[in-house]
């Protein structure tokens, strides 16, 4: 009976012979689960796909396809035996034995094709000419072995990776795209990569086998969404159970070979940060927001507005293509495509944009949360010294620098000559989170952020203080009045809060103590 890697290789071969394609990520997840005798429920829990999608859609289609190719009824319970029979000598046709007319073997056919996995369609692609030129130079002229595309969620890393791979495809013998969105174990990934790179001649799910094929032929591997296997806090290491991905990056970056591994990630792992350099074979490119090119996106969405108004919208979202698409759809639906009317609402957050930022904010450490809150309160370019003065209880400057470095590696900050700030949409999101948390604390009298943050600072410019009143204090007062509608109830809650502040020993070193 075949081993699991051989089963996957055999399934890839028979599906390619029928559909000229390889197993998709979701089909691979089903087969790997079935090999381990797991239920659809268990496969769904481990892969991130829904049970209905696996059990009622992809699974039945996969068994039907295998049945058509193998000429017998194939199911989740008997596919191993069916694939095993298909690989036996008796199942080979006369042409396979070499006695009749010559024909291309599956291996020969596979050499002529690439595997794009679940790479998205990028037929509508905007700008990025400078980035494409730089990356092409790094990979083709400079022979970089490991290249990372970095940027905040929605900035277009995946689309740029697809476009780049399309342009470089003819320069490589093999091209394979794989998404890490569902965090596959490295062994499961190698079960796909090694057979594909070797035209099904090698099924060893080992790093040494992968490296051997990267040396023997010129290959372009693309791994999308590396952050899915990274540990959120502290930033840099890999999640428990995924540490072997670090070894993968070490080997690919440190060992001589003729191939290239292209990675996209929202965060930069330590293993890359310590190896990259402008003249080294390991390099990273932070993807900026779109500028003038984003105007074409607004036009495609049917939005109206002057050049200046359109520029304001693009700047509000930092040129983030996904955020702009989400906003443009809402502007079209709610404001008949009129950008000016939308901007007059003074809010840039929609459900889609909020969810995008939720995903990244939830990965931050406590110190990173604190830094993000203070940068939102300060509402202007801020130095390390200013943050040191702001934070209570005090935090060493060395730790503040570490926190800022982590936030920069998560691509959540703008930096300029030792000063830091946030993109407008990120700042609005952080302000909303801070207000929501403080409303909860003032309602329950369980004070934390309230005593550690000053929402109105006397050391800033007048226009900044006016913004702080409008953005923080007025919404807080409104929410407080909504919760405690009667004047007597408001007075009673204020007394509770003052009592709570007096009981907190720590409030003497916090901002809440100023109102006692």
C-alpha cells in the first residue's frame, strides 16, 4: 500500500491527466484528512474551510472526478485502494509499457506546466511599475534566493505577487503558487511541492528533497500569507508546531541554488530580518499605497468628484486598494457615488475595512496596543521621547523602541526621521477602539485605559487639542449620556467613578488621578 505522500502524488498525476491541473489546496486538505481517517468535521476544523463546503461541494466533486478518471466508483472510504490499483503494472496501458506508438508521459506533460494553486485573477491590475521593475531585477539579474513582499492587509501584496510571477514565468522551468492562509503544516506543504518539482519522481516530504530540486532546476515558488504561521506576540517567531518553516527560510536563504522563493506577509519574521540586505540574496520590499493609479480604481467604481476630492479619498485610506474598493462600493450604494458627500460624514470605517484592521490589531502585544493608542491621541508625528513622557506607568525607552520596531514590521506605522504616526484610516480605527474601551470602563467602573491615557493634552498645539475634544471627549460624553439618561443616574455614576479612582493605588501615577 502506498504512503500518504505517494497517494497525493498519484492523485495529482491522475487528475492532471484528466483536467490538466493539480489538486487545489482544499482538495489536498480533504485527501490529507481522509488519509488520516478524519471526518469532514475534523478536516473543516483543521483547514478553516466550512463543513458544508467540504462535504457538499468540493468532496463529492473530487470523488466524482477520480471515479471518471479511474473507471470505478471512488469515495472517501476507498480512494486509497483505487489509487493503489491505478499504479499497479496491470493497470498500465500498452502505450505505458513502451511497446506501441510513442506518447508524452505524464511526467513530460507536467514539465511543460506550472501550478498556480489558488492564485487570484489579476486581470484588473493597477500601477506598481516601479515595484515590478525592482523585483524583476532582484530575481533575474541579482539572483535573489528569498524575496519577501511586505505590507498591511489589503495593500496588494498577493496581486503584485501574481503579476510578478506571470511576468517571470517564462524564465523558470517550474512555477508553483501556494497559499498559507489555512496554515498547513510544513510536511503537508512539502507533500505537494516535492512531487510537483520532481514531476512525480520524488515523493519525500523533506526539506533536503526540496532543496535538491531547487538546485537541479530553476524554480519559482510563491508562498502567500506567511503571517498565518507566525506567532502574533511576540512578533517574529513561528507558531508552535510551525517552527520548521523557519528552517525552510534559513535553508532557502543561506544555501546556494538557482531558484527563488517569493513570500508575501503582513509581518516580517526574524529569520528574514536578520538575513536581508540590499546586496544580499535575501531581500524585502515594503509595498506602499497606490497614488495616482488609485484614481483609475475610483473611475472603474463609477465615483464622481474633483481631482482634489478624489486625492483626499485616496489619502484617507493610504492608497490601500482593498480599503478603497470597500469604501467605493459603500459610496456608490449610500451616496450615489458622490465622494464629497461621503467625506463630509467624517468617517472612513466600514465593516470590511474594520475587519481588515481587526485581524492585525488582535495580534499586537500590550505594549504595541499602548503605543498605537498614544499615537492616535497625539494625532501628529511623535518622537520616542514624547511617547516616553506619555506612557504611564513608565516604560524604558529601549522597550518603546522595540515596540515601534515591531509595529513597523507589522506595517502599521508611518515613520519619518525618528518620528512616527498612523495612516488616517488606521488612526480613526484606533480612536474608535479606544473610545469603545473607555465607554465600557466608565460604565462598569473597572478602570484601566482611562487612568493610563490622557485624551486631552495641554502640551500640544491648539488645533490638536480641538481635535482631541471633538474625536474623544464629545463621543465619550454622548455615550455616557445614552447609558445614563437621567441626571441623577449620571451624578451617581460619577460618584462611583471617583470612589473607584481613590481606591486605586496606581492612580497616583496615572492620568485618572488628575480628576480626583
